[in-house]
C-alpha cells in the first residue's frame, strides 16, 4: 500500500487518540503535505522537533494498528464488498443462476461477519 495512503488511513482510524498538538502537526505533514520547515516556522519549533513529533505520532498510530487491526479489517471488508459487486456485475451481464449468485454472496458475507 502507498505510504501516504497508509498514513492517512492510520490517522483516520486512530488520529483522535493523539493530542491536539500532535494532530495539528501530523495533519499538516501528512494531509496538507507541508514541509518540516514550513511546519516548524508556523509552530515556532525546530525542524528537528517537527520531525521527531511526526515520527512519534507515526509509531503511536502503527502501534494502535498492531494491537487493534482496524485498518486491516477495513481493507479486507472493502475488498470483499468489491467481490460482491463484481459478482452482481457478472449476474447482470450473464444472467447466471440466481441460486449460484446468492450462494457466492452468502459465502463472502459470512467471511465479512467472521472478521468483524
């Protein structure tokens, strides 16, 4: 997965667990794509201080994911919903047996429920 996308997903899921100062700096770096120097000047801290804070936030967010696996589960469910969508597209195009389609969708939905 793209590093920026991964950082954004981790922040979406666990960002509220950071302090308001951490959130502000991390958002500027990851979501607004500001440089360390720009953030340091705006926040009145050193460039190294911003770098250290961003690294600590990243480690904290990764630690939450290691323990809770919410992003992993989200991506897995998203993939399975995509599979269901693909099955329904096949059915619309080919007019396959509805019982077969229902069975395939039920297997995928059971897998989703297992993950949750």
